[in-house]
């Protein structure tokens, strides 16, 4: 297949590796290089807060086999950090001073965990969870800790709480909202997760925030909350979200969107010639929503990476997929598709919230904006179709009709 002579990908995670694999699958035979700051070949992140942290496995899900890169003539440069992008010269410089010329450039630099900007926030024993080493180390600390404090009740925080409880630690979660995950699921569905964790021994501190991490150079002993309460903890995990790694893009002069990501069009192209962005850093103009959307989930990184390959080779195909993520906590498994506004969309529940076996829908003017199945696995394809097709449907039909018949 004809195409650019040389493509450089900055970022050794799922998005970049998926793009590289797709390029070869589509017949691209030109030069292909991945600059990967880490020391391990690309892997997927979900197992780090699930199977690895629980102790079910010691390895993540690798994007490709160890031999894949050499077999497909992909120059995977492990331990090589890009330090500057010169758009005019079409050149990437790395931290060691080497130059990497490109004809097309893909930015897939991912994100980094946010930290606590409070006194003691950098003490030993204050952890974040992003890489495999983080997960393995945190798992060992969960096993030996008597008390764990988790700051943040989002997906990482709640999955980590479940893992810490499995390992026998006492767990307290500090969350500024009135329930975990309420900003994503709304209060009614969020209470399902609150009650699940409460029944499994997790203690909550809702409507509060950490103002200080207590301890010394030997480690932590807990946190102080805004109300003055001290919560004891041998380990403090900070799970308050992530920030897109856009420093390279910003320094190169690329436009940064209001949400902190790199502004790209529907086809994942930036305003700079032949420069694209995918994954956590991509603030994409999404045709479905008529606005920029930046998603920090596994499926988005994987699917955008695979999708952008054709565009790197000259196509202009818009990325139209809706967001997707999944979570496993104790005996609860769930999948979420779409993008709801929980403050304004209508919540429709099919099934029993109290039994934790249900499907939640969010509707806007009769159209399903998002759907989440919880311990209910019969209608995955139908839910995907209902969200993607923007079909008009009534709440009653969602509660009682055969969902396979509602989906186009």
C-alpha cells in the first residue's frame, strides 16, 4: 500500500501500539517507530486495578506478543522519551539527543495520575496507580497493611477498595461527593455501589476532602480531613483522576482544548499538517455529540488507535464510536456504553437496583444517551445498538419490551 515513508508514534501504551498493529495489518510497509518512555512493551491498563491488584495474575494484558514488533518491522524504542517536537522540520528529538524524522506523527502520550497538592502529599506510602509496577507494589502493601485510605471514589478508587478488602485491609474512602461515581452515574445508581462497598466493610467519608497527609519520612499514618478528623492509614492511595500528558504538544504549538486535551477534528487530526492524536490526550470533535469529547477509557485508546491507522495513510474517516468501559467489584460486574448527562437526562431502570441486577438507561428527548448493564449479560449487542443508533424509544418499552426488538 502506498503511503508516507516514515511514521513516528510517541507513546508506548495501548493507543500507540494498536495504531502500529493496524498500520501493518492494512499493508503499510514504510518506516514505523514507537518511542516508548517505559521499559516494558505496551500493555493494557484495566487489569492493573482488577486482576493484578486482586492477586489473580502478575501480568497485564499485553497489546501484542513479545515477538510481534520485530516480526512486523516495528521499531519499538523502549526507554526512549520524546523531549521536543519540531513541526516545521517534521522532527522529534528524544531526551538523549537523537533525532527521529517523520512524515506523519501520531501523539499517544496518555495521561498521568493527579496528586494531592497538600502538605505531606509526597510522603512515602502515598501511592498512585498507573503502571504495572504501581499495581504490583500496591498489592503487596494491601496484603500487609492494617488500614488503607483511598482518596477518591471513582472507578480506580472503588476497584482498589474492593482489592484492598480482599487482601484483608480495613478501608476508608474519602470522596467529596455524596456517593461514589455520582458524577458518572447519578445519585440513584451510585448508591448501588455505595451499598455494595458498605456491605463489604468499606467505610466512607462523603462530602469531605483531605487537607493533609500525616506521617514522616518513614511513611504515612493517615490523613486529616477538612473538618479536622484524622483517618488512620498505613497506605494512602490517591485516586482523584488523571491529567493528559500534553506538554510536548503544547510546547510544539498545538492547540490545547478547554478540557486539557489536544484539539483534533473528527478524523483525529490536529491543526498541524500530518499530526494526529489518540487516546487520553485526544480532545476530538465528535460528530455524534457536536462537541469535543475526551475519554480516558481502555476501549477509546484501543479503538482510536486502530481507527487512526487508515487516516495516517491518507483517509479522512471520522471516529464515531461511543465511549465504553467496564468494571468488576466484588460480585458485581458492569458495562457502560455512551455518554450521559446525569444532571439532565432521564434515568430509566430495568430490573432491580436493590438486587444489583439491572440495566440503567439515560434518555434525552426520547433517545438513549447511555446504558449500563449490571450483573445482566443478555443484551450487550442490543444495548450497543440502542446507544449507537439514537433510536426514539419510550421508558416503558425500555423497562418491559424485548430489547433485541427495540434495537435497529
